[in-house]
C-alpha cells in the first residue's frame, strides 16, 4: 500500500520550493489535531488501488517506520518500491498461483483495514477508522470489516472439505426424495385401484351381473358365461367351469346350480360336486357309472350331514356337462336344462324334473307324497321341482338321482347351452339357439341370453353357459 504522503515526498524532493510549504502545512496539521485522525492530504490522481499481493507484502515486509499522523519520506518510498520489484521478479513463478488465491480472499472484502504492521522491528498502528483512497472516492472502514476480512481467509484444505460436504449432502438427500415420491405414487396407485375395485363391487352388487369367457389350451373349444340376479332380492345361482388332463386325455366340466330356500346348497355343489366326481375310481373308465352310481348321491348326503344342525332347508338343482375326449355326458337334477345345437337344430339333452311330469308324479305318490297346485304344481304344495340336492324335509320324495344323456362330439355338433330356469321359463329352446348363432364369441352369446330373458320378464335369477366346439381340433379316443 502506498500512502499519499509518500508521493508528496517525491514532489518535495524535485521541487524544493513546494517542499517547504508542504512540510510547514504538515507540521501545522500535526500540532492542531492531537489524538484525532490526521487530516487527509489532497488526493493525487496517480494514486489508485495497488495490487492486493503488493498490499500484503508491504504489510509483511515493509521497511518504513511511520508514526500515526506522520508522512513517510520519499527515499523510504523509493527503497520500498525497489524491494517490491525485486521480490516480484524472484517470486514470479509462485506469485501467479498465490495471486489468484489472494485476489479471491482480499477482493471480496469491503474495505482493506490493517490493524498492525511490522516495520524494522517495530509496529505501525493505523486507526481502524482511517480512510482508504479508491479512485476518486473515499471509503471509510466500518466496525465489522475486521471480522469480514478475517472470515474470508480460509485454509485451502478446509475449503475443499467444506465444498465436499456441501456437494455430498444433496447426493444423499436427492435419492431419499425420489424414493419418497415413488412411495407416494405407488400409494396413490394402490388407492386408485382400491377405489376401482370398490366401484366394480358396488356395480355388481347393484345390478347383480357378471360375465366372462374361457378357451381350452388346445383350442378345441371355447366357452362364455353370464350370471344375472334379475328381479330377485338375492343371488342364489352358481356356476362352475373346470378343465384338466387325465391320462393324456382332455377333461372339461361345466355346471349350473340353481339354489332355492337359500344359496348354501348351490354353493356347496360348486365347491364339491366336480371334485368328488374326478376322485371317483371309475371316472375315466366308466364316467356314466361314476355319475349315477356314486358321486351325486354321495355329494347330496355329505351336504345334508354338513347342514344337520342348521334350521334352514336349502336345496339346489344341478345341470352338468362332462366332456371326456370326444364324448359328452349331460347329467341333470331339477329344472335347469341343457340344450345343444346339432346341424342347426335345437335338441334338449335333459328333461326338467317337474312334479306334474307323469313318471315323477307316480314316483312321488308311490313314496307317500302328494302333488298339488299352489300357483304351479308343487311337491306337498311346497317345492316346484321333483328332484334336487338338499331339501331335508322333503328328501323322501325329492331325490338327487341324476338323469344322464350321452352325445358324441362330431362335425354336426355346434354348441351347448346350459342354463337355469330363469332363462328357460321365458326363452324356448329354439329361440336360445337362434340367439347364440347371432354372436361370434360365446361370452357375448351368454350375455345376450341373460339380457333377453330379463327383457322378456323373467322374475328369477338368470345364469347360463355357452360352449362352442371346434371339431377339427378335438382329439382323443372315446372311453368305453
């Protein structure tokens, strides 16, 4: 740092006349102000802000002794400047790197305030309020400038460590924020799926309607199903579709179970009837015997035993179709029905078990029962069918023995319809076959049947299954 007084000494040495005036004025100013800040000499335009590196070296290695309020001599200034030039030449290579760091450290300080300065074994004290000339302006040191300057000077190792810590924290926090966002998105998706399931559940509960489809693995057949609660207060119809392979032979089972007096019997048949049938030892060798001789009667007895402590008297029909290779077995208990389309004609593969059927009425009366009219013909004036699963109180007259019809799958057999009486009460066999022919997919055909039955005034639950055959893809030998 070069003080104004040093330049003034140079002017005095070159101009003796003005030197006397300057010395006199300086002495007068020193005597006039005691203990106060010395008056600032007139600004010289040659002054400016010296390089910060030179300021620092001047502070560290200056040789001029200056008393407060006094002015250094011109010779001292010249010697000091000469020593600065020599130091710059000797430290040229290292000064460039140091100068960059010094620029960053010192240029950021609002004012260069020097508290103490070593000069030839002594110290030069400068008032913290002394002004520093910068261009044509004069900046005064503020009380907090000393702290600002000291804070700027930070060790290189500490700066690197601080910078590393600053960059390290976001690297850890950002993934956490992303994980949190992903968790929130997944939670929102889960809630949305739950809302959709709830809406679907409410829709099903509101209209009691469901439908779907299924295709066999070998493409030999496809099926569709549709179930509609209709005008009933509760849904008592159930359906079951199973497919498996036994001894390299394809096995497909389809069933409609129409409950009455409650849904428990129909639900029990859905869960156990086909399971019991496939467990029968004669199922593959003599399927008809397995159905008539053991399975259906056994399942009926098991249900009655399971409900022995119940005060209800549930019952259910069962219209089933069992496809073993190229052979179809249709077994029926009650007034549900199975109809096939063969060469374009509707053919019933089951006959409804109604109390007014001549053979059924004779059987019931022979067992000590009666058939009477109560809106329709009923067993004991109670049940509108002569055969069913369950119905403990009428079991002496209402049996669960199925009637079975067989049909070989050939090129003339187009499709099979199995449905509860909610369809057959208002839709004749021929109409049902015609409606299925209008639809390409069996699921759409099944849905069309339930909608047609409801539109025609059916007051019961309506459930149906449509099975379409692909004869060219059927395989396997017929069982004995």
